[in-house]
C-alpha cells in the first residue's frame, strides 16, 4: 500500500467552459422543443430557422452558432378574405379621414365663441310671454289675501309679504337665464367637437381578429445541467476518499511504530502468533499479529515479517542476541516510500 496522492483540483476555466457549452446546448434544445407549429380552422402558426450568427465565449474563445428563428402566421382562405375586405375598408376610412382633416388646421386656429347673449335675450322674451301673466295673477291674489286678513297696504307686514313674493319671482327668472346659458354653451361645444368626433371615428376603423388556436401548447423544457456543481462534488468525493486512505495509512503507521515507541521492532515470524495478512505498504506485505508469550505485550499489532523483508532489504534486518530477527522500520519505509 503506497502513499495516496491528493486529487487534482478542477480547473475553473475548464469548468466554466463546460458550463457555458452546456447552457448553450440546453438553450438550443429548449428552442427546438418550444417552437411548436400550431394548426387550427382559422389558420396556422409555424416556426422555422432563417440563418443565425456566431457567439464567441469571451472567457474561453469557444464559438457557438445561434440559429435565428422566425414565426409565420397563415390565415385560412375564409379568414384571409375577411382580412382583405377589412383592410380595404380601413384604407377607405383612412383616406376619407385624411381628406376631411384638411380643414382642421384653420378650424382649430379659430377661438370658440361662447357669447350667449342672444340666447339669454330670447329666453327672457319667452319667459315674459309665458310667466308675466302668471306673475301678475299671483301678485293680485296676494294683495287680495292680505286685505282679507286685515293687513293694510303700507304696513310693515304688507311690505314684507310683497318683498318675499318679488324675491321669489326674481330667483325664478335668474334660474331660467342660468339654465339657458349653460345649455347654450353645451350646444356650442357640441357643434365645435362634431367634426373632430367624425374624423376620429373614421380613423379608428375596425380590427381584424387574429386566429385563435385554443389552449396553449405544451412546451417542455430541459433543465440546465449544473456541471460546475458536478465537478465540485466529484472533487469532494475524491478528496474524501483520499482523506480516508490517509487515515488508514496513518493508522497502519501508528501500528507499525507503536511498538512501545521503538522504530526497530521484533519482526521474526517465530515470535508471532495469530498472523493475518492486512495489506501492503511500499512493496512489503503487512500482517496483523500478536506476540507469543514472553515476547511482547499480548496486544495485536501490525507489521512485516523479517524473513520476507530480508529477501528484498537485508540492510533493514538485524539479529538480536536471542537469535530472533528484528526490522528497522524507519530505514525500511523511508527507503522504500515513493
């Protein structure tokens, strides 16, 4: 088991380029899916490409061709006939409005004459013809009623009654004149605006109804792939695996050099029991084992077998006074590590 290497971090420029390419291709796919041709009894709406232009990514210099779409609306023969006749009618109305509007410059330059004195005079003339006899009769009736009530002419009560009657008569005449003035002004403005209203009506014409195709079509879309997120997640996964390997490696090293703090440890196969292979490090097999009674602490350790190591690295193996072999782990793995 060699020393693990940390994964290479993703290149931001390469990641951005891949993300841009994904976005462009996704947008083009969405355009293809979204431009759905529609056909109905009143006509059709169809889509097609009409050239396009190149788009260059300013970050990477990559160039993409972006097609230009066009939409074409075609009316049914019946609807086209209606539209043609409507267009002709609108053209006639517009021409007529243009002819009639020729006089507007001179017409609108003249101020509006709101003099209603003639109307007011005619109103008073009619009022005198209709109201004067009625007012005279009511005046006579009032004087007779006051005499019957014993109110003498020239008294304060008599004068008060006549004053109230005359005030009411004046108010009636004033209201009649005011109403006549307002009506006259309204008539003048109506006459003034009539040509304008006629020309406005001619200009408005009529509108043709565009074909209806019922409910909106189902236009599926493709979500944009988060390529940057995928790259980052892949890097984090690799980094996590690397950290796990480092922890395992550190654990093995801890077991190797945990022999009572010694770098040189008893590694003779004859001194070990319950031997189990657990892996490899720097080209040397590793085993989990316990020392036989009287040779160690009775705990399980990880290490190499001296008899195997001396075949490859005899310089890292020595013999103790009791004839058992021991391994210099510092020399073995320092020289053998890559």
